[in-house]
C-alpha cells in the first residue's frame, strides 16, 4: 500500500480548522441527506453518562440533517465539551497564537530550510493558482500542508463553518447549554509545532507529488465517516498514521487523549455532574489509544449508539 504521509496534513485539517472558520451558525438542511451512521458512544457509570461523538471538522451542506442518535444525545446532554472552548476559538487573539507557532524563528524561512526539490514542487503548484511561494516564506511545513489541504477541501465544498463541532457549538449557544474545552488553542498549536521536521517535510513532499491522492483520501475519509465505518477509519487512517508517522501520531492523538481522559472521567465520577456530550475528532475515539477503549478499560459501561451498526467497540 502506498505510504500515506499526507495523513498528517489531513489529520491536522480535521483537527485544527476551527480557528480559521467564521462564527458558527446552526446548519439548516434544505433537503434530507443520504443515510448516515453516527460515530457515537455512550459511556455510563451508576449515576450519569458521557456521550462521545466523533466529529468531522469539515463538512458539506448535504451532510445535514444529522442522524437521529446525535440529535437525541444533544437533547439529553445538559452540557457539551469540545476540543477547544467555543469562545476561545473565535477570540481575536486566536489567530496571533496560530501565527506564533506556525512561523519560523528569525533567520529561517521556507526557502532556506525546505529541500530544493520540495520547494520547486511547491512553487510549481502555487504558480498554477496565480500565487507565490513568497506568501508562505515564514510558514513552517506543517502550516503549508494545512493551508494547501484546506484550500483543496474548500474547493471540494468542505467548509469548517459547516463542521459537526461548529454546528453543535451554535446549537448549544442557542439552547443555552454550557460548553467548555478539553484544551486550549495554545495546546493544539504546540502539538502541531512539535511534530518532527522530517515528518512535516515528508508529508508536504508527498502531497506536492500527488495532490490528487490527498483529494481521494479526503473523499474516502468523508465517506467512511458518513457511513460510520469504524474499521476503515481505524485501519486506513489511525493505524496507518501510527505506523508511518509515529511521532506525529503520539503528539496529535495519543498524548492529547491522555490529557483529556481525566477531564472526561471527572464528569463521570462527579455524582453532581450533568450528562455531557463530548465532541472531538473521530480519530481520538478509535483503537486501543482512543477514548472509547480507554474508558472501557476503566470498567465503565460502553455502548455504541447507532441503528444498524454491528460492531459495538471502537476497534
């Protein structure tokens, strides 16, 4: 199988675009969407429950309305948890935080650090769109990859402002339900900036060598998410990311899951806590490193909330 180093850029695009999106607005579908299967699990102890919902951060208008299980979980939950607090994502200082981590240190730039063959491919691609590499000179490879992926996905009709988390943030605000974050924008950017340079440049070089492959990957991931195909998402995305880019996987998935777990479990242990809907990127729920199996291993009752789904587990 062809190595999918572009998985890192795609994972970043699915994890981080909220700060680039417009103010969230609840999405209203004009026509019924094709059948979907929710990536939703209910984790319970003796007195309360947590819903774990796998988000796709870039969606299209026809991805709405949502499966009824998601609407039911939203109605049952008294509070919501997202990767980042909704208020922080739209704060004026958020873009400055992103730029701080995405920029090279003084004395370095893309053209002085990136291998010449990769730089040439980048220049050729950007020139086809009428742009210039100069606009990206101070951006590190992970941000260049993210920018390119977001540009392609936007042209395909995928919008961050239509993403599932953005939609539910808006609904929570309209319903007066409290919403908080599991981490900060600074935490997210620090994780991205910590990805080893070799994995950043390899991913960018592969993307530039075959942009159509990234387009196909995005279409595949979206299809698997819509159909609730845990096996495909786990095997083709999470497991492959863990194998091909282990440090990126650790930094972007495992370490963040481990940091979030006690915050989620605290809500289960607190008898005074309300039922909570937790909305995070789908890859954070899958496999042995995912939140679903980590909570199951702690002895909590876990069930997948999905009509027609055969596999109850996240792996």
